């Protein structure tokens, strides 16, 4: 999983950078147009005096979040439209020159976006691009390489998250350890309400010793109980 860290805009700057509370409904993908790493992009964004911002930047090694997801960001030029007021804006770094760093940044972005979709319970229809809101050709390098290609990357990562993990092979020793701990936990529990009367009667008859009411009963233990019952009946 790509590392994620936060460098959030200070609350006293919310009025400039993210003035409105937000319940997100979508992801909006951008390319930075620069060749700076995510930490630099976010550091500059949170401290400058421009209203323009974004929620997170992704480069070839990490994700850095700059604005909380419950605050809006002025990022896609649609005023108070759904992009600016309901979108989680993700910037993919190193898009100016492209190359290996951008390729890896895109892969990391696909993984990160898939994790957000999973977290919010969203489908692929929630993944949008800057271009959808004001016509700007952004994310420019991602669009040049193929938007459908990028969506397939996100879908692939989402499929990985949705796929159940295969059962790991368990050694006999580990299985025995689990069973021993489980049986000990059960044995420490008190008798169930539905079994209380029968339990007390059986203990009073001397057929059980009155301890560990929920412990497992082996066949040899059952044989001893039945033998006691027969001896008592013969008296």
C-alpha cells in the first residue's frame, strides 16, 4: 500500500483554502503540470495565499493530504458546482515531463483512489476528471495516455481490494494453540441460563463436579457419567 501522510492546511486558513464543510460524492483527478514531489506540492499549496487548492497529491513514493475530506477545495473551475463543492481532488505529480516517475505516480494514484472508493462504498462512476467540470484539458498527461486506460488501473486496484484473501495454511501446532485457547475461554464462562436447572441437578447428583460448565465433553468423560448413572440407579 502506498504510504499516506498528512500536511493539513491550518484551521485559521480554512476561510481562504476550504471555506465550506463538505460531504464528498466523487473523486476528481488532476495532473499537477509540474515536476515537484507531492510533499512540495502540498507544502506550497497550504501556505500560499491563493484560494486554489486540492485535497491530496500523489507522487512515485507517497500520498500527501493537504485539505481534510470534509472541507471543499477550489480546484476545478465550476464555482459552487459539484466539482468544487463535492469533489475529493487528487493531483498526480510529475506530469510536466512524464517518464518513469509519472508512470509510478499514476499507479500509486490508482491504488489510492481505489482505497477511497472502498472506504466510501463508491463505484467507478464516482471517478471523474477536472475536464468534466469546466472543460480544461486536465489531467493532461493522463488524458494523452488514455483516460479509459487509467480507469482500468483503478478498477484493477479496486478488484484486488474486493477479492477475499485465500486462507493461509495453518500448522498443527498453531491450530492446537488456537483450540486450547478457545476451550479455555469457553471453560471460564458461567453456565447458560437455559441449562442452569439441569446443571445444578446433575452436579447435586454427583455426576459432574460443578466446574467448567461450557468446557467440551469427551466420550470417555461421557462414559464415566453414564457409569455413575447406572450405579446410582442400581442402589
